[in-house]
C-alpha cells in the first residue's frame, strides 16, 4: 500500500469515526423509540425486519421505508399461509393486500390495531416510492420511517407475542412459530 493510500485510509477512518461518535445519541434515541418485539419467529423476513430497524436507527430513512413495505407484504403472505387464507379469488385473480388485511380482520385473525398498522404501511406512498415517482421529492422520509417502524412493531408484537413464566417462554400464537416435535422453535433475537 502506497503512502498516499495509507494517508487517505487514515483520513477516511478519522472521518467515519467522527461521524459515528457525533451521532451516537441520535441513533440510540431512534433505536429505543421503535419499541420493537425482542423475539420473533425465525422466518424468511426476520433478518430483513431487524435490518430495517438498523436502517432507521442509523438515519437511512428512505431505505427503512422501502424495507417496511416489503416486510409488511411478506408478513401478509405469511399470515395468509399460516391461516389457510386463499390469495386467489374464485375468478383466479389475486386479492389485493388491502383485501387480505380486511379478510384477516373480519375473520378475527388479526386485531383492528394490527390491521390498521398493516394498512398504514401499505398506504404510505408504497407505489410512489417503489417506482420512484416524482412525488417522492415531497415525502418527509424521517417521519414516514418512524411511523412505519412503529406500525411494523405493532404487527410483530401481536403475531409474535409471548409471556415468560419461570424462565420459560409461552407463545401466545403458536401458529406463527415453527415448533419442532421436541417443543423447541427457531427464533430471531433482538434483545439489545
């Protein structure tokens, strides 16, 4: 490595360290305000959900909003599957996300609060952001990310609710966990 590369590397390191130290309190505040579910089922969307929290914590608001849309849709598909809800109408057309959410609520699969949270994410400029329409220039992404992470937290707290009794976890809705024959399950821990 040349001397100029070493100097450039040292300067970059100092800049990054300074940025990190200067924003640590903001990051802590954003992380704590999410109030995410500490343990969720170890499903295909679990890692993405955790990364979404980190994006918001670190100030990547557009990315957090985009991920919240994708995670919400993944969870809707998951809830439909776990409850045997057909995603196709009788005429073979696909139900909309809003129709599925309404069906979940009408069948008491999810609460009104959960349905409202999921619908809120879906209606949070999803198509404009996904297609990068010109309207995205007017969106307050920090506020929207905060709202969507709170909504995602509401959904995950309901689906993956649990209680702890004498050190043992009791799952409130076991159908959303992959319980093995020995009674154990795979979980994704976010207990920082």
